[in-house]
């Protein structure tokens, strides 16, 4: 079996390449970078492809595509986010019209303006989003399901694990001396997704019995935000403790930080954004019934064991 993986130069795409290779799949890796170490890809051959610039020069014949490419951050212009998430997805759909299509989306397509409590797949997308990230991800989902009704769409939330470039780095960067400022009470529950759980879902969707539809992907059970943060700090040997502040108190600080970064023309996000605050201030949990019963996913509990080496 031959499977193409987009976004292979990134955290999730590289892990998907390695997982597929371990299952004996012939992987063809695509990414935006000019070169990627072979070990990152599980030995898969690699082609550089910027999907926002145009179609690939010569798309190979494959049995399935796992589309992992796209923006993984809420920070950036609306035009840039829609180019990466929507235009790029359309280009992949056009490049591989006959292949089984697995689209790695995000749980950020659920309504960010209210708590997400054991959300079921039909609850998203919603009509409007206050940010371009959620809107562009929702638009990409709609494009996939309109073009390929037999596609699989996966919705992970807060992916972490070896090679993580977003969740753990943001947490650690927010530490100030003995304090990790955080939002809410700390008891709000969140569904997190280990990279092992996500890659298992990708392998099942790409190589298992043909299924279709949208699936939440997360660890076995939600965890309290405070428990997750304390586990991260302990595993990384950081002598700090979470201190919780109301969302209303932190939002003006986040707005000021965003304004300063925009004025400075900085490409990386500030440590605090209004999107991240709104997302973490309330419960964000997912129902996994469909993933378990239809996809056959068997997620493990959330664990940050070994995070000192990530």
C-alpha cells in the first residue's frame, strides 16, 4: 500500500510517516521545507511542496493521503491562515483525486464562544467564528467533505508528545520565576491528544477497513487543566506552580501583547493570545464514541511521562 503524507516536515506529519512505515506502508512524504532528515520521516522519500504556491509538479499514484499540512497556530493574518488551511487543502484534494482521503483537522472548529462539553461531531462547524484560525479550519473541513463525501476528518485537540512544537513550548515559555500564570480555576477539564493516539487514528483511517465521516480524536479521558500543567512542570523539572487568574483580568493583557507583536512585525505569537485564553478558560472535552466504535481507536490515558526528553 502507498500512502502520501502532507505536512511531513512538521510534528504531526513526521510522526504519521513514522507510524505508517512501522506498519509496513510505503510512504511518500511531502512538506514545505527544502530538506528533512530521513529519520524524521521513518525513511520515507521526501518531496518539497509549498501547497500555497501551486500544485505538485508530478503527483504520484497512491492508495491514500493523510493531509496533515496547515497552520498549527492561531497567530497570523487571515489571508495567510486561509491560504495554508483552505487553499492548501484544495490543492491536495485536486492532486490526489482517486486516493482515500484522511484530513487532520482540529477541535478548534467547535464553537469557541462557549464551553465544549463532551462535544459530538455534529456540533461543528458553526456558522461564525471570532478568529480566522477556526474559520479557516472549518472551511477546509467543508471543502473536504463537499469534494470527497467518503473522506475521513479527524479532530484532535492540543496534540502533545515527543517533537511537540506548540503545546509544551508555550507552557514552558509562560513560566515566570516560580509562577506559571494560567486562566480560569484550574479545575476546568480538557481533552488532550497524545501524538501516539493521533497517529494511531491516522493509520486506522488510511489503512484499515474503509470508513467515512468525522471523528474526534483524544486521549481516553479528559483531565483537569491544573493536573496537566503540574505534570508538565514536574516532568520537565521546572520549579513553578500554576497561579490562576480570571479570564476578564487576563484578556486586556493578551490584547496588549498582540498589539505590541503586530506593531513590531513579529512572526511568532506572543506567550498570551486572546484565542488561547478563551480556549483554556472553560471546559474543552470531546466525545469519543465514534472514534472507538467506528474507527476502532483505543486511546490511552493522558500521560506526560518522559516529557523531560521531548
